[in-house]
């Protein structure tokens, strides 16, 4: 056994010596054959830590699209581990930003700093896309169009008068379907802008939690410095619990609205993964009387009733009476059943039925016209009131900012008031939260007015400003 180990050892020593001798000979031959190359590339001695240091990495530039896919999200200035800023600077930073000329015209991203520094391409989703998608996927509209097609197929083999009556009914149902598209677009727009407001409220609630933590740290520092503890420490916990509860409610509402948009607009998305509009509302003058006139020409449901009332005659009256119910009460018109023999002996006279139906259609058109004018007038004044309340909310923010500026000047003069500063900071955050709610109220009022005016779905799909002011 020992002899075998010794033989193996000497064999290894002999192999190592042969390898060393071969390498030395190759080096000498290379130096003699290529002297210039040997001078240009001398053998450098290894560094002292050559046995432990890894080889140097080769840095290569990649296309922006490739780098963008690997970049991580930078820290936001609103994070808790960022540099703290004063209440006035925080309010000024939140109040700055672009404004839209018209609702639904500007696109921004919640990760604006990321987009400015990195080539991260996020999908764009604005109000026009949401409204148009919802109009195209609105089930009541599809149901009315399906009924129109059924009518045409059902009476395709009847006489000419009956086919004309069926075509009139189909045209009426298609007009009602167009009006239903406006309702679908308005429903989706409300959910879309509400989600944007909820995202702003969530960001603001996070800032509120950071503010509570900073105020608690300041109070603890004052107490550690020897000042008497006259602060209710449990108030910070109650405030934190209140903000956390609000965050739970906001997340729940966002999940519900996300489900609504996924159903009616076929758009299931997270608000931090798409580029959206800013919820910025600019006041604009409204001509309510002109909007009424525009609504009478744009509302497809009213145009449908007007068209159908002009198609009533002795031949179409029986078919219309079977398909429709009266406007008041929802009761149908009972018609006597006419069999073949009775029809030959006593041909029915539908002239009176046609006359009564024209009268009923005329009353329906008049009632619908009054209802549309009343709705436009109410929603126009409601929007004006929302603009006024938004102004008051912005004035409240300016007032709290002035108060914080005064307290900061007092602190620079050595007369700081920590308790008053904390109250002013909390009041500013509350005012900002109220201003977000007022902006959402104004945007919802704009959507209501656009829906009452008519043509909302067409303007969304055409990429036009969907709010009409009466001055177009």
C-alpha cells in the first residue's frame, strides 16, 4: 500500500515537471518568433490579492428598451425614508403640475419621475378609451340592436306595409341603443375618474401616516430633552388607526370600481401600471340655454320617438301597439284578436287606433322634451355649484399654507410653536383631501351634464372633448 502511494506521488511530480518544461519552451519560442508582440504585451505580475479578487466585469451599453425592462422603480420623494420637507413645501409641490384645457385631454403617469429618467413604456389609458370601450360593450345597447335584427327577420316575408313598420321599429330600437351607449360611457367615466381620485386619496393618507410618525418623533425628542410631557400620546395612535381604516375603505372601493370597469369596459388594470389623466378641473363658462337646444338635437332617444311618431299610419299602428307600452303607467294597448274568417267578413278599421296612437306619440315626445330640458338645466347649475365649491376648497388650502409659512418664520426667529405647527399640518392635509373630493364632484357633474346633453359616446370614440359648454 505504501509503495503504491509513493509511486503515485512520484508520477505526479514527474507530470508537473514535464508541464512546466513544456510551458517554458513554448514561451521562449513565442518570444523568439514574435518579438514585437512580446514587447507590446509584456506579462504583468498578478496583484497581491489575485487569489481572492474576481476578474473585472465588462460593462456594455444596452439599448434603452432593454435597459428599461430591467430597471427598478426609484424611490418616490413621498416615501417615509426620504428627506422630510415642511408642510408649505409639501403643499406647493402637490399644488404644482399641468392642467387640462378640457376634461379628458391630458395624459400623465403616477410614476412621472420614472418616465423622465428611464425609458419605461406603460400603456396609455385615458377617458376617451374607457368611454368608447364601455359604449361598444354596453349590454343594454347590444340587446336593443339584437331585438331590432329579430324584428327584421321575423317580418321579412310579410307584406310591404308590415315590413316597413318593422323597419321603422328596428330604426327606433337602434336609436335607443345609441342613447344606451351614452349611458354606458358615462358609467365607465365615473368609475375611471373615481379610481384616479381614490389613488390620490391613498397617496395623501400615506403622507398623513408619515406626518403622524414625524410628530410623534418630535414629541419624543422634546420629552427626552427635559420638556414636560403635556401631550396625549394615545392621540397619535388614534389618528394612525383612523388613517389606516380610511385606507382599507379606499382599497375596497378601488377593487369594486376595478371590477366594474373590467365588466363594462373590458379594462382590468392597476392604477399604478398605466398612464392616466390627472384629475384636474378647470372652470369653464356654461350656456345652459344653448345646451338645452343642443341636447334636443343630440339625444338619440328623443330623435327615436320623433321618428316613430311620424311613421304611424293605419298599417303600422297595430304592430306598434303590440310592441310598445304607453309612457304613463306601463300598460299595453289591448287589441282584439282577428282571425282569418272574421277578417274576411268584417275587415278591421284601424284608423281610430292610428289617430289615438299619433296623439299618444305626440304626448310622449312632448314629455320627453320637457324632461330633457329639465335634466340639462339641473345638471348645468349643479356643475356651476361644484365649480364654486372647488374654489372654496382651494382657498382653504391657500389659507393653511399661509398659516404654515407664518409658523415657519416664527421658528426661524426662535419662537417655534410645535403644537400649532402640527395642527396646521394636519389641517392642510385635511384640506387637500377635501379638495380632491371637490374635484371629483365637479368631474362627476361634468359627466352628468355630458350624458344629459347626448352624443357622449360618439365624442369619446372620436377623441373630441366630451364636455359641451354651449359655446361650441
